[in-house]
């Protein structure tokens, strides 16, 4: 069982689907407007915000998650530790200070950034087993507008720049 913060974001949507495809039960933290998409992709949605620890415990049946992927920051590494997840099973792309404090991982996509992994992902997309939601597209000349949307941290999926 894996918990993913920011499960409806660009990285979280991919991580959640890959974990589900690998056979894991996935608990995805996201805002309610994105819960339907998560459910459609085999991910158990849980709203973030006050009381999230108790909602995660309810969703897991009070079992300790075996892993936690933090794509959002803002205290989720601390939450994973509080939930009892082993530090070597916590990975964050958003909170290196907490990772250093707790001895957790900061691997992100660097471990998988290889041609054979990209080919495997492309195959999953082509076969329809992996869905990459596109929140919006912007011409490169509007990169500032794209970044402003990204800063809001409420998109479903990726924001794409078109050269």
C-alpha cells in the first residue's frame, strides 16, 4: 500500500498509475474535484488538508502504508514518518530538508531517467495502460502564464509548453 501526496498533479498521476499497475493499493491525496479521475485509474482518493492523517488511516484500515511518495511538500514527509512508514520507503521530490532530517529518499525520477525506462513508459501510453492527463497547453511565448498556473498547484496532470 502506497500513499501519494499531490496524486492528481503531473508526477502524482503517473506515480499512482504505475504503482497501481504494479499491483499496489494506492491512496491518492488530492482535492475533491480530482477524485473521480483518481478512482477511474484505480487510486483511492483522500482529500488533503486538516485531518488528513486520520483520513489516511481510515482509508488504509489503520494498516501502516508500505511506502509514501511526496510530490507536494509542506509536511508530507513528517506525516509519512508519523504514519509509521520506514524512512527508506519514503521518497520526496518536494521537501529535501525533511528528507535530510528523517533520512528519507529524494530519488524522484532520477533513478528512472534512462532510455529503456522511457521506452517502457511510451509503450504503456501507446497501449492505453498509462494515461498522461494534460491540464493545459501554452505556446512557449506564454511560459510565464503556464508557470502561474503551475504555481496554483491545482491542475490535473501536466502543463505542456509548445515550442
